[in-house]
C-alpha cells in the first residue's frame, strides 16, 4: 500500500503523519497530528526520524513530492504511505 485517500486517513487513530512542506506552509495550516520534517532533511537524515518498524503517512501540497519521497524511502526498507492529493485534498475534505 503506497497511498491512501484523505478520507480513509481521517478515519484512523494513533498514526504518524509527516508534513514534508516547508516550515512556513506547515505553520499556515496542516493536517491534525502531523509533524513537520522538511523533505530533504527526511531524505538525507532518514534514520534520525524514522523507524523501519513503524508506518508513516507523508504529504506535501498536492501529493507529488511526497509520492516520490515515499517511493525512495520504501526502497530503503521504510514503511511509508503517500496521502493522495496532499494538503490540498485535506482542505477540500473539510
């Protein structure tokens, strides 16, 4: 499972959500429970943030950059899932 819809995500509890957008975008608004880790920091310092035994849900503005990052992280053995449509779809779901 490499992607999930925002509607399915919002039905879940106790999950790890990572907003890979820049800090300013995160501060302006984000999905509840999400933490902010810049995409490049997450890519190049992955072991500092992620545990290979835990699932993480990632998003960006529209889901394109997070989808690419999910593919890279999964190829390294991490369990990451892209949130389809990113923050944009979250705003549409409200």
